């Protein structure tokens, strides 16, 4: 099955019937690694792409229940009659509470506080976690993309991956390692009763806490987000990852993930293809100053036009 928003709509319609939402038409809110649909005012349906492993979805469900035990502020799974995950058309889906969203410019300080709480309270997590595998997803994508892109571009990125892997072996984290969210970004923060909560736990692992800080730093340099937002994030969390001597390597790792993630969506439209070329040229030139833009995902909770800075992630499938 080719993963498109049209196919995701078909899957969502079947899942809504299975979940008992007969009176609702699924409303696409965001499309990317997964498809997120609004179901009325109270629920959100998350449809995973066909390559998602069922064991990973069950682990995410288990994690959310464990986060609740530890009083970690996270989204909650919806209480529905159907067993979760829901299965339809070779895809898996989960239903969640529907939460509020704020303007991204106001999210940096809440994200910093939330991430600090997440790192503190997950020390007693009982769910077994795999170690962080920084290059696993990007290397897998590159292997799958060989027939879709010029040989020299895939080879170039593969060489960059090897170089980053070597440097990662030499980097010494300064923060105490432990449970990491894996996708700690403003797009994964929503609000319940005015308080921020995390969503999206596909990449939770055991690894260096610095990795959870990199996204916010890179989006300032690559996507032109306000420097003040980053300062607010640093003040709330308590550490500036840009002052760490391993930041350059982690930044390149993040950018490689973001590039290969977008490359697998090159069929989507011309704007996506153009942005992929911008990112490839960045790697050809080894230019740390080239500005990137987001071109694919929609807002998570509000219908409307594509959010042009929402899709810098590249950490999940």
C-alpha cells in the first residue's frame, strides 16, 4: 500500500465504524509519518502507516499508562468499546482524547518545563525500553530510497551517515542519561485545562538527554524560528545544548534524519520536491546557514491550510 492522505482517509473511515463513531466523518488534521484525524470535539484518531509494527503500538499504549502512574503530563488514551489498537486495511490506529493547541511561538517555555518534568519523573519507568539508535531510521530510509533518487545523492548522504556515526562514538554527553522522549518538539505539546502535555511516544528510548534538546535549537538555525523562543526554552529547562561541544554532531544527525524523512514523501507535491532539493544542496555544500522550510504536515488540532513550518521532524518513520 502506498501511504497517501487518500489511503489514510479510507483507513480512518473504517476505523471510525469499528470504534463506534458512526455519526462522525474523520477530519484530517495532520499527515506525515502518521495520519491524525479529528473525530468530533472529544477524540482524535491516529492512523499509523502500514509499516508500523504492532508491538511498537502496544508499547506506546503501555507507556502512556505508565506515564499516568508516574504523574508525567501526557495525552490520555480514549476509553472506547473497541480494543486498541484498532486494525483496518493493514494499518493500526489508536483513539485519544482531543486536546487544545496554542500558537507555536508561545510554546517554548512550556516545552522546556515539560521536558524537565519528563526527564525527572521517568527515572522509575517500569516499561522496558530499547537503547537509542540514532541512525537506524535514516539508514533504513536511504536503503529504501536508492531507486528514487540520484545515485550520487544517496551515496553522499550515506557517507555523511558514516561520518556522523564515527563522531557520535567520540561525543561525551554532559547530562545524566536516561529516558528520552525522542521527539521533544513544540508540535508534540498540547494543552489540557491550560497545562502542557506531551503527545507522540514512538521514539521513547534510553539515551542522552541532549538529544531531546537539539530539536528546539536546530529549528532556530534552520527554520528561522525566533531566538527569544529558544532562550525561553533554555531558561525553563536549565541547560543550553548549543554550548556543549557535541552539539554540531547532534545537529547534523538531526538534519540527516529530517532530510531522509522528507525524501520518502517526495511524491507528495512539487513544493515537497523543491524543499528536498534545498536540503540535498545543503549537504552538497556543507552549508550550516541555508534556511529550510516545512512543507507537508497540517496543524494537529485545527483544520485549515498546511502549516508551513510544522514539518521539520524526521525522527520517526
